[in-house]
């Protein structure tokens, strides 16, 4: 294959991959009421605080997790988050973490947020809120649900969540 054709193909693939990332959502971060933005109507988002989609279980913190101070606990949550494939922290502020997870082939970007609510230590059953959503498109073929389930297993194995 001539060099120019291969180069054209590589450039086209790079442009296609770059176009799959989109911009971070304006809704990222804690909301005025101290939660995370609700999921859109599209079936490509999981939100443990809103129990979306229906049947989504909360991430209840274990007594062991509560022995850590807030910064240590957030560090442990961040460690488990970045242990997920192709996931990196984009921003961390206060009790909130924002990460990006990229798909293997097309490099689609999903936004993953973790929030320790301000009053989580005062709750009888304290929770950490996780939201994972696709930036683009309608369907994610269950990728965000799988990611949240993987994070749950990882945090349970580490003793941070009640199974």
C-alpha cells in the first residue's frame, strides 16, 4: 500500500477517535443541593444516589471505611477508581472526584464521578454516590453499568463497602 494512502488512513482514524471524546459536561460536580446531576433520559448513565436505572443499589460505606478521615477515604476511593481499565482522574475538589474512562477501540469518553456527601458521617447508613455516564450517543451497551458493578466489587473487596 502506498505511503500516502496509509498516512491518510491513519489521519482519518486519529480524527475519528478525537471526535469521540466530546467535552466534559457542564453538569459535572456537586449540585447546589449537595448531590450529583441526575442522569439524562438516555440509557447510558448509572447514578447510585438516584438509584438510576431502577434497581441500582447504593454504595453503602462499611464501618472500616468510616475509620479513615475524609481525605484518606477519598484517596482510597480514587485508587480503586483508577484501577479500572483506561480510567484517569481529571479533577478532584473537596469531597468530589471526576474521572474519565475511555473505550478501548474508538476512545469514547465516559465521565465517572464519586461524591462523599457533606453530611455522610451523620447518616445512619452512609453512602458514597457514584455516577457514570457516556458523553456522547444514546446507548452504551451496558458499559457504564458494568463499570459501576466493577467498582462496587473492587470497593467491597477492599472492605470499603458493605456487600
